[in-house]
C-alpha cells in the first residue's frame, strides 16, 4: 500500500470515529426515552471536542490534497435522506396498528390514540417542511 493510500485508509477510519463522537454528543442531548448517554460534557468541553474534530478534519483534507487525493464532495441530499427516514418511521407507526394482538386503533385508550395521531401529524409536518426548499438556499448550493 502506497503512502497516499495508507493516509486515505487511516483517515477514513479516523473520520468514522469522529462521526461516532459527533453522534454520541448529539445523542447525549437527546430527550429520547431510549437514550444511552448521560450529558456529562460541560458546554466548554463540548466546544473543545467540536473544535478539535473540525481541526482534525481540516488537517486530514490538507494532507490528502497535498498527496493528490481528492476527497469526494458530499452528494447525498440531506433533506431527501431525512424524508426517506421519516417515511420509514411513519410506515412503522402504521404497521404498529396492524401487529397481531394490537387490535384496531380504536382499541387504544383515548390518550394513546390521540398521541399516536399526533406522532403521525408531526412526521407529516416534518416531511412537508423538508419538501419546500428556500430559493436562496437553492441558489447557494447550485440547485436548479
């Protein structure tokens, strides 16, 4: 393996680890009922970690460019990716009503049925919000 290929392989691994750190920080601030992380970083510690990640990525990009390795520009539309995940979440909620033993949606107590309906509405609202792109943003990122 040549030195540039070695840089690329190592930096991809390091970047995956940095993504894990990012995800851990985000998850630690989540209000999820299934959260695995306690928020134990002070705001200053979080800034240090986030700044360090940025510096590491900048250095990696510089080294890769110096060795003629061009990193791929992002190519996956964030809004589209999130919309697809929202669709999966909505489908999963719809499947919830069709699970054996779940009974019809009317079998739930009033509060549960109301909250399930509210969850579906929130998912739909998020999807609609992602469907509309600000024209100035389209111009900024070069989208027709």
